[in-house]
C-alpha cells in the first residue's frame, strides 16, 4: 500500500462527494477519475496497476465513511466502478476484482469491526465478487 495514493484519493473523493446530492453516483465518478490518473502513473511510483487500484479503493471507501455514507453501499459502488474501469487502465478484470476487494476490506478494517461486517455483507451480494476472493481478502488483509 502506498499511503500517498490512499491519502490523495481520499482528499479528492471527499472534495467531490462532500456536497453531492447523489453521493454514490458522485463516488463512482470520483473513483473512475482517480483510477485513470493514478493507475497510469503507477509505474513511476514503483507500484503495479492492481496495487494502485487497491489503494484508490481504500482511499475512496475511507472518504465515503468519513462523510457518513453507508459503508456497505459505498464499498459496492467503489468496487464495481474499479472493476468496470480496470480494463481502460490496463488492469485485468480478475486482478481488479481481487485488488478492489482487498482495498475495500483494508479501509473497513481501519474503521472498525462493524465496518468489516458491513462491507463483507454488502460485497457478498455482488455477483462479480467471487466468495473466495472476499474471504481471502478478509483473512489476509
């Protein structure tokens, strides 16, 4: 994890969703914009595209939680957008799925046990997130 990516993403997402009427749509847009910039610059920061994607997800979920957004819904929106946007930044769908789930779980763990439960429950209902990927992220992150 590169703290610089997490913090810059968090600040950018807070700025975008802070005054938004539809927070989840604004969150998805912010994630897409952050991924486009950060993943393309990943090699200059000595991280892979998947690692950068994971850090963007972490910062985005943390930012959403700070604004009082339902963390489960935020995690789903962020993970889905990260997976959807991955191919446009050169990250495979499989790598993006794993990295996004790890990033969401990492953010939840920073927040607390209830957040981890909420993220796990929300992501377990997302068809594009295989159960084994979610369980691995929860155990290993």
